[in-house]
């Protein structure tokens, strides 16, 4: 008896080693990539011969399917496994140069409305260099950046004046504290009915914010390393979390390295609202 195949569309909400969780209107489907699509995406050569040095050298993106992608899938009827047949056009993306020596793109997030850039006012100290790079990358990828100043319960008069500096040049700032609840309702309202990504260094409290935004989520939290003052990775993979108020929040691992992708020095002034 021939098994009926169903075509559907959905959004990638989690990536495993060799598969993707795709959220559809009827539930989550665990999907692999069709081999033909995998060759086309990873090895974009006309004849798909990917074993030659010349072809491998022309790879320009290391993860052509990522969290937030809308995809077309096929699956058997009454089955929760399937295959990704096509990646639909993206309306936004957050990209960086992939870690390592080769000049290839890593697409971290696709189709997000907002990039929530989280910094702590203290423990660890704010990484302004990373903040600026994420702001530029958001602009380049057509995401709306919002700066979230977390751990406001640790704020003192000696804390860096990030809020006024960036507010004056046109960025939205949301001060928050997962401990006291400051700013949680405001942030939740922003995320409602949208696709958003939360990014920042390790230890700034991204996971604690998610637990506060969505009670019952129960994500594991780790403390800042006291000897180094650096954050410790809690999230080790990209994952999308649905909110009761509607919307999807993509949690990203703590960022330690972020090199801009495909942005020239001449383009930089146009990436900031005050220039």
C-alpha cells in the first residue's frame, strides 16, 4: 500500500546534529534535508560535484538552514518526521563571519523582527565593542535592534552611562532586572506576536530573562565565573521558545566572537542612526 505524502510549510524552531524541528500548523515535525537540497545549498556548483577542492572552496555559507527559516516540507500522513524540500525567501537575517580562518558566512537567525541585545550593567562589565557590532549587523540584516540593559538591581552611580548615550542617538533602551521584575512587562509586550532573537555575551542574564518572560520555562541558569569575571555558557544551541502572549523568542548561545559579514568600511556610517 502506497503511503500518502503531505506537503506543508513551517518555521524552523530548533536545530539538532542532523535534523531540524519545524513548527507547522498541526504540530512539530522533525525534518532532515533532502540530499539534493543539501548539495545545492552547501555546494552551489552547477554540477553539484562537492568532492573537488575547487567546489569546496566556493562554499560561502556554513549553515544555509537556520532557526527562524520558513521552509517547505514533505511528510507521511500521520507521521511527525519529514524532509525539508525548500527554504523560502528570508525577510531578515543576522549574519556574522563564521569563527575560523575561512571567509564564510554563518547565518545565526532568520526572519526575526527584533534583535534584543542584552548587556549587564555589572557582572560582567558591558562589552561595548560587541554591542556596536550587533547593532551594525542588525541594521545590515533588516532587524530592529533593541538594547536591553539587564541586572539593573546591580546599578550604581559608577555604572557606565550606556542608557543615555545610546538613547540620544535613536536606539530604544529597555532597563530590566529578572530579580526585581523591572522592565519584564515592557519587554514581553515588545515580543508579543513577533519573532525575536535574544543575543549578547555569556553571563548577562539572557536565560534568566527568558524564564521571567515565560514562567514555567525552567531553563538552566549559571553564575558568572568569579575568578575571570566572564559569563559561562548556559545555552549551547539555538532554540525557539513560544510565548503565551504569542510570538517566538530565539535564544542564542553567549557570543564571544562576532566579526561582521559583508560590510565594507564605507558602509559603516550608514549603519548608525546618528551618522
